C-alpha cells in the first residue's frame, strides 16, 4: 500500500473540503472494507484518505398515516441496519440483503454508503497486472478470458457485475440517494444513481470525485411486500452468484404492481420490467412466479462461461416473488 | 540395528497413563493467546526487509536486467538477480531444475526474477519498480496436452523428452485379458482441477550471517533438513556452517515442503549486506509460489464380474505439472502406485505422464498424488455398483484387500481396519434405511481410501536412519527431547512429549521438546508423507528404552530390590510388591506428582521422585542421555519404481457423505460427513479427530469450491482468499470423526497416520451422494452450480430422448 495523508473529517463540511475534483487523488473512507483492498492491490493509490465515519448514522422509520419516507444515514453500519426492528419490518428485502453482506465482521464496520459505492469484484479489474477498460486499457479481458461470474445483461463494453447487495432492494423500493458536493446537494433516484460503463467507465455511479453520499430515503408504502433471494457459491465472505428483489404492491393475494430487480447480472442493478408486466393483476402462484422469471431472463445474453447464471437468476427471481408473497417453501 | 527394532503395541508400565487421552497440545495455549513466535515475529537488530520482483510473462527469455536505478534509491542495500544465485536445486536429487531467481528465462507468471533488500518493505517495493527487465516473450503452454504435443520452444532446454516432466508405465498381470473377460467394464474420463494449500501463515524467512561465519536461516518450512542441504549447495557454504530453524508454523499442508526462493534470497542478501534480512510473502505471492495439488486428466477402465468382483483396472493419467519438477517424479508414481488398496484386484496397469506447463509449479498437497486417482476410481466403483445393482458399501466389501497381505503392485500391507471403517460409517449414518430412500434432491454416498504412513523413500538415497532423536536427562527431573521433526500444527512436538512421558513414567510437564533446529537436533527428514508420528514415535521409544534400564537399575540397586519391582508413574518411582500383584498403573492410580506422597507411601512402601532417581543414575553412570532412531524395513516391489509408494504401514478411511442438491440453482450443500479412519492406535484421540475433521473439511472444500489455476493469460485467476474460495464455518458440514484402531504391529504402540488419509474419500463420496440425490454423475471437479445445472439438463434431455445440447454459454 502506498503511503497517504489521513484526514479525520468530523462532519460533512470538513469531509467535502478535504475531497478534490481529480479522480483518485482523495477518497473517502468509512468501513474501509473495499477501499483498503483496492489500495493494497494498488488499484487505487490516493494521496489523501478522508474519514467519513462521522457522517449521519441515523435510521429513522416514521410511523402513522403521514409517514412519507424512512431515512438511513450513509455511515450506518450494515449490522445496525439488519438488526433494526422497525426497518426490517418496513423493508424486509433491504434488511435481508444487509444481513447477508460479507461476514459478521464486515457488517460490523461496513456502511450503507460504502456498500453502494464499492468497486466491482471483477478479477481482471482487481488484478494489478491487467490494464482493463476501467483502468484506461483497451479491452475487457472477460470477453476472451474467464467470465463465469460476469454479466449476462447489458451488452456493455465492460462486463462487470455491480457488487452492491443493497442497491438492488433499494431500487425495488424506489429509494432516493442524497448526494452532496461543492455546489450543494441533490437527490438521485436509486435507479438512476448507478450508470452503465458506456456512459462512465471509471466509476459505477453518478458521483463526482468530490461528492459524497450522505443518506438514503426510502418511501414508506404500507401495501408493499418485499423480499430478496440470493444464490451464493459460498454462504459467507463472498458475493452472490446472482440475486433478486421483488417488491409487490398487493391487493389481497393479487399483484397490482411490482418492482423486480436482479443483482450480480449486469454492470448496474438490472430491473426486469418484463417480469413486472407478467405479474401485474395476477394472483401469485408458483407458475405465475416462474412465468415472470422466464420473462425476466428472456433478454439475457450470456458470455462463454456464464450461461448457468441465467438459470440461477431465474430461480432467484421466482423465489424472491414467492418469498415476498409469503409462499416460499423452506 | 536399533533403528529397525520393533517395539510392540503394549504400554511400557502395564497401562497407558498419557497415550489414548485427549491431552492439550504443547503449544496450544501459546497459539491461542498469541504468544507463539512465528517466523515473521522475529526482529533482529539492523534487520533489512526484502521483496521479490516477479515475472509478468508466462514464458519469456530474459534479455537484460538493469538494477542501477534501484540500487541508487535511498534505503536500498542490495539487489540480486539470477546471476548471483545460479546454482540449481530441487527437492529430488534427480530433478534439480530450479534456481532461486530466474536465470536466462522465466517459465511462469510470478516466477522470482530479482530481489531487493532495503530498510523497509516500502523502500524495497519502490526499488522493485525501478528494476528494468527486458523480456522476449515465448509461446506459453497453458494446457498439458498442448505441451505434450509440441515443444518448440521447450519449457526446459536440453531435455531429450521435450516437455515431458516424467512418464511412468507399469503393468501387473494381463489387464487386457481380464477386462475382455469381465462381465461389465466401466470406462470414463475424470478431471481433477488444481487446488492449493492456503495455509494461514504466508511463507517467511529470516537470514543472519554471523561474524563467526555461521549462516542462520529461520524459515516457515516443513523440511528443515532438506532446506539445510539445499542452502549448502546453492550458497556454496559448508553445511556445518549453516543452521536452519523452523519457528512455530501456521499451517503447511505440503505447501512448505520444497526449498523456496526466499530461503536462498534472505541468506544471500544477509551475506551480501552483513545485516539480517527478512522476507515475508504476500498472499498473492503465496498463490504464485503454489506447489499445490496437480490437475489430472484421468481415463479409467474398471472391469468386474457379475457379482461385483473387480478383475482389472486400467488407468491413463495426464498430469499438469506447472513449470518445475518439485516432487513431480513422485507424484507421477503415486498417481498409480497408491490405488492398489483397500480393494484387491488381480490385474492393474497405469500410464501416467507429467507435463511441464507455464504455470506455477505443482507439488504435494495433503494426500499427495493419490487424491485425484482416488476420486476417479471411487466414482467409477460407484457406477459399477449401480450398473450391477449392488449396494455401494456391499461392492466395496466384496473386494476387500484384507490385512497382512501384499497388493497387486507388491506393497506389503500390515494392519488394515478398512472393513471396520465401512461397518462404522454404515451404522453411524443409518445407511441401510436411508441410502437410495431419501426424497429427490437429497442423497448419500460412500467412498474408501488407503494412504501411506511414512515412506521408505528418503528423497535422497542413503542408508542412514530416516528419523532420529536425542534425549537429555536432567537431574532436575526434566527430560529434554531433541528432534528434527517439523511440527506444522499436526502436533508432532506434542506426540513426542506424550510418548517420552509414557515410556519414562513421567508427568507431562517433565518433558520438553526442542525441534527442527539443525544445530541442536538430530536429523529428521521432515513433515511429509505422514511420517512424523510413525517414524519419530518409534525413534523416541528406541531412545527411551536405551536409557530407562539405567535409571531403573540405579534405583533397584539403591533399594536393593529386583529391577522388576521399580515402577515409574507420572514422575514418581515406587517400589512394587514382590512379586508385583498388579500392573503399576492400576496399583498407584490418582494424579501422583513429584514431591507429593503417592497413596502407596502411606502403606509403608518406598518411593522417590523421578529427579531423585535421575540423580542416583547420574551418580552411577555419569551424564544421562540417549539417542534413538528409526528406519523402515526393506519394502516395495521388485521392479523399477517398486519402492515408491511402499510404506511401513497404511492407514484406511471410509466416508459416508450426505448432500442436498438444489436442482433449480445447481447448488450442492454437503450436510454431513461420517469419517471412519483406521489410525492404528489413537495416541491422542482429540488430535486424531482434529486431523480427520480437518482432512474431510479440506476434501469437501476441494470438491465444491476451491479452484487454483491460471486464466487464459497465464495469470492466476484470483490470487486472493476472496477469489480462492475456502469454506467458512457457515459452509462447513457437520463432521463426525469415528476413530477405528487396528493396532499396527510396527507403529509406535500401534499408531499409524491420521493427517492425510482422511481427506481422500470426501471428494468421490460427494459425487456419489449427488448421484443418489438427483441421478447425475459428476466427473469433473469442482462441482460448481454451472456443472450441476449442465448435468441435470443433459440428464433431462437424455430422458426425453433428444441429444443433449450444451447449456447456452457453456458450463463452469
């Protein structure tokens, strides 16, 4: 790891002042679970590391008829989010995803903001020896190389899958992400926060180098039932092979509308609008869920070694729908 | 000759006091509290830190190396390259094809090219970036079949057989005739991917060159003696001026049983700079250093009668060796030689070829050379059982090799508890009411294996003992054991303490063990081939039985009684009735300690402490001590290679594994493993169970997750513990360790190995359990969701009568 200056920012203002517009020069650190490994592998060699653990750690879930949205501070630890009873009740899909990230140790230091902003796990990106597209190189090595964990959607020049577990259920719950920067603050729908490689190669979201995520706002919709279903190679200390969140707005056992979002299958969380259409107005049964899952993967374009992920995510979608509807058998 | 004495299986003083108990390891508390000193904990005054520049090319000629800028960097003391350490070495005398730093060319990505010693690691790393190496890339061989088919340019120049590292062809009986007459022949291809050891402690070495001209190297090695020899050869320093010490070690599993670049580099840099030098590999460097399990492509034909009796086995094996020989010669033999138990078959032939490739070199990993063929054969045996509609445990029973016999390839078998291992796992798992009867998606599988307990092959041929120890008997009542054995976590130091305390009738804390220091300890060949307990144990008993009569005689003469009336128990010497009414262990009982009155003292019998006894003996016979040694009997078949795989005893294992298979995601969950292992005698049942559980865990991991290989660019696919998946506690099945004791006539008190054998059956048993669960045969490791889904698809298509198309996008 290259030596760096450490700035301990106790508040948002100090943190912003310590960041700079040039990419990679100054970086924020919260739990550091992703950043430190990037630095140890010389993927990032910042001159300045800015501690932002002082950002808000609030979890506010208002109740009652006027309750509009819940607020989660960016520095909230994943373990705290997973354990928060009111939050878990209101947004089971998000809490479930938070509870499965990494390991207990990682969840005890990893934060919500850090989970959203982590860099891809692609082994070519992570290996110092490969100058891939994301590192200014000319090609994506996954195309002719090993790609069993790479993207099956998106057809982008870079074939990473987005590593965030929280991003997928947050999009399904139509969350908004608060971003602050030198010119003030803005709110970005979670679905628009993440960007495809053809729009931005050197990052995976809309953040500029001198901007910070400070909080996440999630609309409270009492009729929505949600669940996340992850399929993992290894049950802990790993990322899922593929996963899905279903957020169903139900009348009785009939779906009025829904949000189906798939994870670890594309460079950004991948919304399955075809599945949402297939579900609309239907009573949830196993056959209906499978039909929606078939629609979700109809446009998949697997690479040479990741065809199995189509089946894996199809199952994840089916089971997320059934789980949200309370129909998943153990 | 004492080193070939057989000491018997009985307790030395009538009943065992320490052996057979769940005792703590001697270093357990130090490790648990963090007090243990590992190599990286060593910090010497003025010590420099060294780092290695590694090749970015899989195969290239080195045109030039320019280190001038690196040498000018502040804090840099020395830079060395291959020209400073040009002497070749290798663990086997016949295949010395490595150099500490590349000379002339590089043969895999990650091969050491240059090393820097600097005031700290940052300065050394900065210097590495200033070394300019000009390479001329050559064609990289990443596939063993390609490197066997062509060798222009060759990976190693000047070899008459191109890229062939080793070829072995051995035949026993007329296999072709046997298979032609067999009622059923199963023929198939099996693939074992590569895996690596992933020990928690990365390799580390510290070199010190004293003013007296003595070179000391501390290293995280499991073979102190061979490192000692290799250092003398490569550095051109007489062996008597080199001292090698293995400090506490954080796991090895075979991954620290070669001499490695860093040991030579720290020694050379210490001699060059006059300062102590340390080098600690990063995790990434450990992955490139490798020496892990060889990938093997195996074709097996197995024939049997209608009743399920094996008549012949024919194997063709292609081994992907990586860039250097390492133990490859042995691996190539082991791949065939170790299959000939626990089942008898009258005819056998194997043809195994190890190919050089431009990848990190493979070597020995827990169950060296035999885990891969065992996987193939046990899956094939299961297929034979289902074809013949015979219960898989029953077919194994019908082919038992038995005890005190000889295998088809001429290996002597002594004790053999395999039949009981099968009984035990069958009973414990409720096999009869559950196998073949669980709901779809859940299944059970069985597999068996045999493994060497030490080997009569001493790596460099020599007539000297393979294991030797020395005892120092102190008038304080302490016995110090000096043993060259390498404790790599398996507990060899602990076993030494238990055995000496048992033999000399001492309390455990009266025995301390000094190990793996070439200045202090007699030569032991090291921790490999599951040899330490068996060989060092015998050497310890040998030494104790030389010195014990002197102490007993001194006490007997002092009391003026017959020596048969002198008994040592837990550090107290007591006078027995005349004649002894019962064995001492029963007569005394309790936890007698030196200095305390044993219960018998009240009855008026004479007694003294062991320290007093030692003083009597020292006054009578002068300074007390003894050496002990062990050597294997003459073993092995009478043909070239017939001694490779010949062991003084063999351990036997059977596993039953229960799995569940999620047919919609392709995920296999290993629910439980019942492990029955014949270890001869469990000297410490807790340590034996630990080895059994650890072995089974590692086997499950290799079957389901672990994969070590380079990608299409010659680089390691994921040189980190995130990308190299090892199960955590969450992924670890329930493990039931069921110890079977066959009391081997030649093992120390009957003991055999327990550290490697219990790994083997886990992998085929999982494949066999998956067949029971969902009806697919998995023959290519590892069993990933992609492979399971593809096999399920193929099975479905076959059932529907349509040819099986490849799963879209292939299967991984």
